[in-house]
C-alpha cells in the first residue's frame, strides 16, 4: 500500500520539449475544428487555441498560424512574403516591436508547446548548443493543484 501511495502522489515528470518541423507545425493552422492552433514566433511554438477568435479559421490573424511568423509579427504584416522566420533586414524599431510582442503578448498569454527545429538544430542538423528553453512568466505552481 505504501509503494502504491508513493506512485499515486509522485509529481508528474516535466513534459519533454517538443520539436516541430515546418510540415508538422502546418497541421495546426486552425482550419480543423477541435484541433489545437499553434503559432511560432522566434522559433517558440505557442498554443493560441484560447485566442481562436483571432487565430481560428476565417479570423483576422489566421494567416500567422501553422508556421513561424516572426517577420510578420515584427512588421505587423499579414503579407504572405512576411510570414516567415527570417528577420534579415528588419529595422531596429521592428526588432524592438518583435521583442515587446513576444514577451508581453505571446509569452504572457499563451502556453509554450515546443520549438521549431530551426531553433533547436543548426543547418547541418547538429544540436544548437546555444538553445535555451523559454520560461513561462505566467506559470504558477499553485495552478497545478
């Protein structure tokens, strides 16, 4: 009975970091009812399902989901050419806007479910030794009980 009780009350193991390839992330584009909606910014994949009215099928920001839309978020653009991870050529103001939105909107409101393969792996497929998981500022251990 003691061993059974110990197993029952053991805290859950920390969920592993989930790695998303571009085709896998594309499956979470808000087009299927009941499917989670994911959006990546700066290589961090957020579950934005709770913001379905903004990101779901036919919603104003649906173009951003199912991909890493870092450039679009930085430029506040829904132009298909801007819906990419590439931040090459962004202005200082756009980069600051990106950081502000990343911290104060996405990290503050939506749970992190993983990372894009581009953030965790180098171009040659080797591990990115500089990878550091993002922490969730709104997470509170009391929420787990």
